[in-house]
C-alpha cells in the first residue's frame, strides 16, 4: 500500500468526525461518523444511521458523500470515519476506522482519486481509495 503523510488539515478532518459523533452519539443508533474534505476545501460530516433491520442501516461515509453531492460538490479530497465505543465498552477511545467494502465502492465511484485516512498497526496513515479496492469493477472493465 502506498502510504502518504498526514497533514494538519487531515487532523482537522479527523477532529471534525470525532466532534460529530461525540455530539450525536446514541447507543444502537449512531456510533460511526465520517468527515470528508471536498476538492473546494469544505468539510462535510455525518453519522451513520442504525436500523433494527441491518440491511437498512446506512454508513456514515455514504451519508457524508450523499450530503456533499446533494450540496453540489463534485469531488472529494480526503475522507475519514471514526467509531465511538458503545456505552458498555471499557475502552472509551474514539478511533479511526476503515470504510467497509460498499463505502469503498461508493467513494471510488464519486471520487476515484480520494484519499482515505486509516489506522494501520496503531498508526494513522493516508492512502488513495484505489489502494483499498484494487481491480475495481467499472464500466470500462467489462
């Protein structure tokens, strides 16, 4: 994986996601938040929406992408997701988490050059979405 250095702006983005989940956290409703920086520099953040029927749940990254697209943004520079522990977990640390496979597809569809902040072996790193979804299915891959 091609790892890139984090910038001060990346730490602002991480903090934005942490602030969003801290503000809106509810057990069994919202425990993941995402923040993305658009190509124009705006930050869009969102929480995931938990549902009793799991397949109705919508990831925070998908909601952030949808909100950005709905606001007229065309490209994304960087995205990060964080997870807030449930109330019964001993470790209360909010941590950066990797996007799921469906979110990787969505991010790559809307912004194939987007950078993603991850935690790998206890370290925060940044890489291109394409590194997380090699050999992605596209219209031209048929």
